[in-house]
C-alpha cells in the first residue's frame, strides 16, 4: 500500500525527465512557425540527445575531476528537484522531502558546480560564462525568494503540494499579490533558464553566451547530460508557474482517472506556456548584459509590490 | 475580514488599485518621455476603471460620471496634449539619465510602507471594503512627488504632478465615495488649464534658457551680486 | 561542582600551562612544538567534552574560584549557552592543534618568534574559554581583555611588514573602544542591581530607557568585536595579518565569542526585550551580510576575501538574532526560539567552514607562499586533498544542500517566513526585505566562492610558485579532513544537532523546539510538518541514487575513459595560462552593478608601450565613518593640548589639584 505512492513518484520523475526534451522541441517548433520556417521535427531534440549520450567524450588536457563529475552532479540535482515538484499528482511522498527553499538550494548547487566546471579548463569563455551566470543568478535569487514570501503570506507554508492545495481550495480569487508574484516568477524563470532577453539558447557567438559558454568544453555524453539538465530546468520553471498559480486539474488522489486528467492538464498548461514563451522570444531581442540587472530589478520590484499589496489590501487593517 | 468575503467586483477593484500603484513605479522608472506619457495615460485609465468598478460595487451612479471624466481627461486628452508638446519641443528621443534607479525604487517601496503605517488609524475607522485603497492612493501622491524630486526634465516633472492628482482623486473615490461633482469638475478644469499653461510655459522657458533641465533654473537665483553680466558660467 | 565544569576549568589550565611553557622555552620553542600542540589538542578535547556536558546537564553547575577581588571572587558557571560555545571552541582548537605543528615550523625564522606565538596563542585560547565560563562582569571583562590583548600580539606577529603593524594598532584601538562600551553596558546594569555577578545583573531590571541604553552599549561593543558594519573595517585588516591557524581561530572562534557576549547580555541579563532592538539588529545584520558579501566578491587576496566573508556570516548570525528578538518581543516565543537556534547553528557552521577555509588558505600559503588569487590556478592537481577539503568548505559556505551552511540558512528563512503571524503590518513588510537581502547575500557568496575555487584550484597555474606547490603534510590534511567531515555531518544530520542546541533556549528562555524533533531524526520540521520539512539524509541518498542510475544507464564502459585533447581555441593560438579569466575579471560584472557601494579607483597606466591596468577598491566605511571620527577625535584633542605644557612641575600641579578635589568630593 505504501509502495504504490513511491512507485508513482519514481514514475513521475521519469516522466519529467522524458518529457523535458519534448517541451524544448515544441518551443522550437512554435518559434520556427512564428518565423515562417518549418523548423525541426518535434522529436529532433530526442535524436540529438540520444546521439550525444552515445558518443565518446573528449576532454581538454587540463580537465580536473571537477570537470568530470560536474555533469553528473548537475543532472542529479536538477532531476531531484524535478522529482519533488508535483507534476501530475500533488500528494506524492517525495513532496515532504524538500520544500521550495530546498529546491532553490538544489538548483543553486547545480549552478555552482556548473560554474566551477566552466572555470576548470582555463579558457576565457568558460570563465566569462561563469562570471555572468553568477551575476544573473545572484540578482534573480532575491526576487525568487520574494515570490516565495508572497505566496507564504497567504498559504502559510513553503511545501509546494500544500501551497497548491491552498490555492486550489480557495476557489477563484483575484489576488493582486499573486498577480504580481506571477509576473515576478515569470521574469525570474526567463533569467534563470537563460532565455531571451537575458541569454540566447541558440547563440553561436562565444562573446554573447552565458550558459552555452560554460558548457563550451563539454562533448559527448557529458554534453548530453548538461543539455538534458538544462531542458529539465526549463520544464521545472514551467511546471512551477503552471501548477502553483493554476493548480486546477492536478490529481489530488491517486486514482487512474485523476492521474489521466492530471497528465492532460499539465500537458495543456505547459503547451500554452511554451507558446507564450515562443511568442515573447520572437518579439524581443536579447539585452546587453548590463541591462539584465534592470530586468531583474523589475522582477524584484514586482515581487515586493506583491508582498506590499498583500499587506495593505488583502489582510485588512 | 479577508479577501474571500468580498465580491468579485471588489476583488477586481483591489487588483486594479494595485496596478495603479505599479503604474506609479513604472512612471518612476521610465527614462523616455514618451513612455512616461504612456504610463501616465495607463494610470489614468486604471484610475477611471477603479472608479467605475466602485460605482457598480457601491451603487453610486455619480461615480460613473467621475470615471468618464477621468478617462477622457487623464487617459486621453492630457496625454495627447503632452504628446503634442513633446513633439513640438522635439523631445521624442530624449532619454533621461536617472541616477541610481535601484535606490529610487527602493525609496519608493519605503514610501509605500510608510503610507501604510500612516493611514492605518484612518483605515481602522472606515467600514467600507475599499478603505484599504487609501494607503495606495497616498502612496501614489507621494510617489508622484518623488518623481518630481528625482527628475530634472520639466516635462517629467509635470507628469509627476499630474500623477499626484490621480492619487488624490483615487483617495477621494475610495474614502468617501467621491467628492461633490462641482468640486470634481472644478479640479478637472484646473488640471486641464494647468496642462495648457505648462505647455505655454515650457515653450517660453526653452526659448529663454535653451533647455528644459530644471536644474538650469538655478541660474535665475541672485547668488553673487558682483558677477559682471556676460561672465557667468557657460551651460 | 560537576565534572563538566571541572573539565572546562582543566581546559583553561592546560592552555595557560601551554602558554607558560612556550614562553619559558624561549629560543628552544621549536623543540617543544609537538608537545605544545598536543596540549592545545588536549585542551580542545577537554573543552569539547565539557561543552557537551554543559549542553546535556539539566541544572548548570556553578562555583566560585579563589581569585579576584576580596569582595568579588571569580564566579564561573557552565550552562547550556556556555556549553555550546565551549563545544565550538573545542572543535576548532582540535583542528588547529592538528594543523599547527607543521605549519608553525614553516614560520620558524627570526630570533624567538615561536615562543611568542605559542605563548600568546595559549593566553588567547584561555581567554576565550574563560569569557564563555565567566559568571560575573569582572571576570568577564578580565578574560575579554586578555583575549583582545593576546590576539593583538598575534596580529602583530609578522611585524616586519608595515601593513601588519598598522592593522594590529587599529585592531587594538577598536578592541578597546568596544571593551569600553561593554564595560559601560555592564555598569548600567550593575547600577540597578546589587553586585557584579550575573545573577544580580539578571535581577537588576532597570527602568525602560536604561535597558535600551544598556542594549545599545552592548550592541556597539560586541558588534565591534564581531565586525558588524560600519565598525567592521578593522576585521579584514587584522584577521589576514595573523598566521593562518590564528586567522582560523580569530574568524572562526573569536567572532563567535562576541556573539556569545551579545546573546548573554541581551537575551539573558538585560530584562525585557523590545521589538525596536530586533529591528535595529536586523538592519545592521542585513547591512553587514550584504556589504561583507559584496566586498568578498571583489577581493583578490585570498585571506582578505575570507575575512570579508566573515563579516557577511556574522551578519547572517545577527539577522537570526534580530528575527529572534522581534518574535520574542511580540509574543511569538516559539518562532523566536527557531530564529535563535538558527543563529546558533549558523555560528557553529561558520566556525567550522571558515576555519576549514582559513586552514586551506594556510596550506596553500605554506606550500607556495602565495596569497594573491591572481597568481594561483590549477592547485587541485598539485594539492588534491587540500583541494577536495577546500571544495567542501566552499560548498558549505555558499549554503548549498546537503552541506551545513544550508541548514542554518534554511532555518533562518523558515523563521522569517512565519512573519505572517506578526500583528504589525509594517514588521510584516520589513522582515521579508531583510530576508531578501539574505538571499542576495547567499547568491553573492556563491559567486565569491566560485571565483575563489575556480581561480585558485581549477584552471592552470598562473605563476611559477604555484606550479611548484606540493601537497601538505599529513597533520595539516587531517585538520582539514576533520573540519570537512564535520561540515558534511552537520549538513546531513541536522536533527541531532538541533536537538543538542535546543538545550540553550530551553535554559535561557524556558521554551524549546519540541516540534522540530518530534518526527524522528530524518525530518527537520521547525514549525510543523505541513509548513515545511527538510530531509537532508534523503536528499543526499537521492542525489547518490540519481548519480548511480545515470552512470549505470548511460555510462557505458567504453565511454568511461574520455579521450584527451587540446581545449577549444576558436581557431587562433592555443590558450595559455594568462588568457584565463582572472579573479578581477570574474568580479567585474558584480563590481559594476553594485558600483555605488564601492569606492572604485580604476586606471590604465601607459608607459613606454606597455599598458598596465590598475584597480583599487576601497571600503566606503573608511571615508564615511572612520576618517570623520578620527578627525573629530584629533580636533578634540587639539583643544586640550594647552594642558600639555611640557613642564613636569605643572603636571604635578594638576595631580595635586585633582587629589584635592577628589578628597573634597568624598569627604
């Protein structure tokens, strides 16, 4: 009896990892269509990943054990976060293992190791990418925490499943604080997952890259793991936005029908989010690096206003 | 009393009021004059929407009139005039350098907390659900003033001034269900006249000191009586 | 007298003996080197055992010693709070005892420096142990000054360099101003109590304005010693100037003794708490955390960077204490306890990882005589063990799970996230801002330590000295291993540690964290399981499992050994060590974004064809705080220079007049 939920947890984690490339493929497809291209097939991302995972890795002479271990640490930490976030069902046993702050901490662990790996070979671009990544993430972190704070003020918990329960249980409420928090989380997600206008996932010029510059020296299976981890991370933020602010449809009990509805709900939500992301990426241009602080300043301000409007408007004197 | 006990209309009033506050911050952060005018127009539209929703929630039909007045004046007419003014002064591409934007936004946030604290005893007295908006409207007033402090461009100062008036209007609508119509018409007329006057005034300033930087107006002070005409510092 | 108190007193006695031995040995000090550090280790072990005893005992043992003033014998007492800090001192002392023998041998040059070093180290550690045991204001101040003065000589140990002499003088000056404030603070309490022992001070209960005066004096005094902004500027000068194992003791332990003093004074002795104090502590703590982290990011001297990061971590401890004060004074006692436990936990963590990092820096210094990050690189290949332990230190200090720094920051966040329970809306909106600063600080620290590790240990060697570096001796590695293992243990098994620390609030405030420990050793649930839970062992297990799974499924045998090749060079010349991103370059974006807070002096010198980039970053605390104060003091002293006529008879005349007036006053 107690085995089934754990089994479902494993299944959900596997599903998360398996679906992440599909999400990226979908975004690429939508973007291509918006730009009047046919774009790569939806499953192309899987093919690339499979190819990379089967290829021999080449490493620089100067690579240290940190460089070799980094892909595994990054992938494991990111995947662990994915396993804890409710994707299809909210009350899985893994949810109690870590609350939102632990999840943020695990993503920070992945980023720390990734940035170290960028510095390891001793090339210019790796260091450049690491330095920029640490700046962007450093400014995103307070905004993200402020979002968590705003949610906690109403929901009184940092456990993701409980937050979702609370929001789903409260019915349709127009909360100014949640509106601002959502806006802030979207901006943070864009910055953290390295999308336009902060970073360009399809960049080919070393000088402008952030994430790609850090993994420049990776190849073969190591590169595959890094790419896969980045795809999972994108899906993590997508799921956070979709399931925390719009928790409807998620399975609250573990029956086949509820789970099926849960799968369909999250598919639709993520597909819609991906379309929105593709549209903004098509419309916007990448910013200069030193515009990024302004961007994240806006995110922080939004989250702060969310908190203030909660205190001022929603609680009552 | 929490949000759950309010009707959907009242909830939307809160959301819109929060957006008014956001538009104040947007004004504070805008460096392009045209974008600032747009933000100001949005603020006017939001204030009008809040007023209209209040009218429907509190069943006070005369507020509809105020809402319509606000919409035409603050969201359409004055922005249009400012737009035209900027065109005439050839300031469309003017980008103002705001020093330490992060500090100013943080100061803005501090002002909001302060307003909340100041308004607390008043908000306790009132019974209407919309009483909490008082703090927001006071913040909008003070943020408008902060904008006037932070900016050097005369046109941005006018926008700050107008945005203060938005806050006052919001406060009146939130606290007492709007001012008497006569007063409101008078104020609206005043603002309109002020906008026209400012326009004329700017053209004059620019003609005489060749700039709209209010810091240059310092030169009008009589600091040193021994200065020989013609030897003062060049701009 | 309980056995734990006897052990603690024995620890002090052993340390004093060790110091005396070193002084007595004089020029032969290098011969008794091993014996000396054996004694230090023994003292550390005694303190550790005594501390555990103090934390576990239900009634604190106390006694009086036959020293001191005739009417005020020295009181000592070992309650849970003292026990906790004894434990902390003991843990670090053991590491230093392991590290010391081979490290000090490297310093043995000059006439008889080792005897001076050993002697004052003995006095220093004995002073710190006595401070936490003292149960009356008199003994407390004597021990406090012993600690300050002894550490002055340690800072001035390498006094051949002018910078070190200056740092030491500044340190002495600040320590004395701080000491004076603490003395006055005790004076305020003593004026309302009847005696100088802590029991009388506790029962003094001065009227309202005076408690605030006492609080302010204690906050300034202990805050100065702890290195809080804006009084921190001495710390990054003084701590790096001492030999590395002393830096570890100063940053790791002495700052915690200041934290101990603050907790003892404010939470224990000084009557009712006021929420305004909490806000003051929270503000100063946040400012210290932020400024410390920012300055740490831009430093290029390894030990200086670590010292600035101490400012940051002390700031985090004080954020916890501030939260605790706010919650306790508004009646949310349980939340106040969580915040206090978080602060204590972080103090312990910082003692461990900062000592670890300072010892690591000492190992690098010992092996390569290099402190400048810009000359390092690739040390991981040359010093693999030191590299591994240093990495654990970096991961811990950057507050990453599953290491110990994360647990204490998580607890701090958890207590702050309960801000919704407060009645005042203003506090409800202020607390999150303070904690957002904590989040920013955490991210900046991560940036700083990515920089340190990436530039020093990864990449390629930037200078010949580094290229010749070799792994250090077994003892030095063992010291780091001891601390690194503790860092991991405290991160993975937070439950037993919280249960142990819980004794402190139970004795101090009469309320413990029953909730946190209720759900077994696996789950840390400070408030309630539904609110937040953290299962560190499970996280570690899952990480390991995921790693294993990935390796099993994907790491096919022929892929295990990667092919080696040259790094990508963009089709130009192959990259050399000088093309690497330097420490200055790494920090450039952050330096630019937060430029307002630094005083940056940047220039390019162009002489005879070669250009040289020069960058100086000054602490604004100097120009905005220290220099004006110094000027004011100078101006004030100039006013009274007319007294100084130079004639001895005039001076005697002043003395005579003073005597006459005093006699008149007391008659």
